[in-house]
C-alpha cells in the first residue's frame, strides 16, 4: 500500500494567544487561545453570556470605543504576524482588514450605492469609476447585485431584511478585508434569507476567512469547518465541526449541543 | 451524572425508542428459543406459531423506524443522541433479520418434522443458546452503554462459527455414509447456517454499540 501523503495543515489567518478581556472589574474572557484558519469558517457557540461576542469583537477592536475595557494577551493576524491588540496598531487600520456584520441589518440612512461605498470613502477613495467598480464587485460577491443593479440610488431601507443584511455584507466586503466577523448574522432573518446568507458565507470563504458567532447550533454545523464551544469566558472545546457535532470530547460540549444544558 | 434534555418530550421520545428496541430484542430472543424447541421436540404447531409471530417483529421494525425518522426531522439530534438514533435505525434492521432467520429455521423444521429424525440434536441447541445469549448481551450492552460487554459479544462469534463448521463436518459424514440422508442433512445444515447468521447480526449490533459508546468505528477492522 502506498503511504498517504500527510495532509497539509491549513494556513493560519489569525491566532488568539492567552487572550484575556475585562469589562471594568468583570473578567469576561479567560486565557483564550484559538486559531482562525485561512479561507475557512470558524464558528463560536455557547450559551448567552459565555463571551463569544466579546471574543469576536476583540478581533476588530470594537471594545476600544468604551472606556474601562482592558485587553490582555494577543491576537496575531497573518501573514504579517501583527498583534491586532497592540497599542501601536491603529484600530481603524485593523477594521480595514477585519470587517464585521452584525445581528440586525444596520444599513446607513443612505442610498444602496453609498452604503456599499461607505468604507471605501472612509479610506479616501473618491474616483467615481473606481468606486463603481468596487461597489459592483462587492454587491456581486454579496449575491445582491442582480436584485439592486437598477435601483442603486434608492434608499437602503427600501430593501427587505435579507437584502439589507446582504447589503451590510457587501459593505463589509467592499474594503476587501482578510477576515470577516459575523455576529449572529441571521438571527433576525427568515429561513429563506438565512439559507441565502449561509450559502453566501460558503462562497465567501474561498476569498476570505470567516469567524461567526451563532446561537443556532445547526447553523454552525451546516456552515463551519471548525467550531469552538465557549462557556463562562473559556474555550471548553475546539475541534473540527464534524467531530464536535458527532463525537465531542468534553461532556459539557455534548450536554450543550444535545440540549441538555442548564 | 446524566443531565436531562431541556425539552422533556425529546428525552421521552428517545426513551421510548430505547424501550421498544429492548422489547423487540426480547421477542427475537424468544423466537430463537422457540424455533430451536420446535425442531428438537418436533413440535410442528410451535414452528407454525413462530412463523406467524414474525409479523410482530416486522411491525415493530416499521414503528421504531418511524419514531427515529420523527426525531431526526423534528429534533436535529447531535453527538450522543445522533449516534443513538443512527444506531437504533441499524439495530432494528439486524433484529428484524434475526426474526427472518428464525422463521427460516421453522420452515425447515416443518419439513424435517415430516420425516424420521436424522440424529439427536446436540450441537444445534448449543449453537442456538450461544446465539440467543449474544443477542441478549448485545442489547444489554446497548442499554447500559457497556463497550466491554459488546467486545465480549464480538469475540463470542468465533465460538458459534466453530460450532457451525463442526456441524457441517458431522453432516458430511452422515451424507457419505448414507446418501438417502442427504435431503435432511442439507436442511439441518441450513438451520445451522441460520443460527450462524443470527450470531453475525448480534455481532453487528455489538460493533455498533462500541461505536455509540466510544465514537470509534471498529467494523471491518478484524
């Protein structure tokens, strides 16, 4: 029998190392070390208050917006191996490389076009032709182009909830980020819109890395390559999604995903 | 400690499936011993009753399958529960096949009982007891999630296989000594083969129990 070639491990996009986070006196994340692989989807699951959104928000320094928050440890972003949490690194720069999609669609009170172009304008891009090209690419990548190409100047609020969320994804993609953070991106959507967002994530992972927080365990099982189960600010278990959902190692993980928690 | 499901009805559904599988296991065990009894004691009425009894096994297969599908569709089981449900779907097939094998034994018995006894049956009842024990222990292992007991069942299969070979050799000597016994000898051989298959189904169940408990597939590794 010919020996199987050793599977090459996936490339790292980011790596949390002994990450700690405090909201004032509250120790929300405890020594979290977790890889995020390139062009893969990593899902974070766990009960409310376990720290998964807090963890996600560390990746684009969202917590910097409020005083009294403290980071410890680091999050390295590759290929340049820079610590995202370092005080020398500008959070705006971080957000150009790591963008975010939120739970509820939150388009700006502007036209569809201007929503998708927003990040590019912040970056200082003003040339109309260039903007149009980037906006079109982002809308195509967000699987929204065909539905909005004839009404780009209409207000974004004219769109349905699912379309608004895809517009937000287009806005997040327009700046050509390396890592996209999804914070329960479908919890406010109906099943069909949810399915289209999930399908979209699977297409997107060919170009970007994705980190997603979801309360919907079946969603994590459907879309992710890797899954981390968090509880009380700690990573209880991290593994291939396939393994987590068929044969997890830790009893706490099993209790949670089989609905025996509490 | 085993936590209960937050949704209690879900826990009840899994418990019902487990109990029905056990009930089905008890019924096929009874079929194995009745089939053997009908042969050894030349009890044609019991053979006919056992053949008829197989309908109950078939009905239970359909019922358990249906319950498993309902749980898959409505509860999206994961991890241990997922392994349990997929296992239940397979165990039920093995149990139903054991029922079929018992029915086959009884059909041979109906023919054999019309003719003079070929020989006193010594090894066949031993084989039947061993196979029925394997079925019971495989299901016990399933209920108690006992991988060690399941492993024992897998190794006991060798004993049944050896008895089967021994019976074949013995029947061959009968047929060579007196070719007029050939028809009966072939039937008796077929009964032994049925019991050998029963033990194989019990082994399948035991292998699946090991998978359920350890999450490790040991099939086709021997």
